[in-house]
C-alpha cells in the first residue's frame, strides 16, 4: 500500500497516518478514528480506514 495515499479526504488522513495510529496501539476503527480523525465527518471512507487498518495489523 502506498503510505502517501489519502484515505480520508474530509480530514486529509493518509495511510501513513493510519499506520502510525496502529503502530501506536490502535486496534479498532474507533481507536483509529480517535487518533487520526479519519471517517469522522461524512463516514464514506470508513470501510477504507478499516481495510487499511487490517492490512497494518496483519489480518
């Protein structure tokens, strides 16, 4: 995955930001949302956030 890819356009959150949240202990979408603010405006990217998070968790 391209770490510079924008996952959440509303909040300008990249895959790198999500990876950082996961590396810092986020294990749920809600924890990633709290850490990055991704998927907290319109919610359309929530499935992308979840997929990205799962990849970084190795699931």
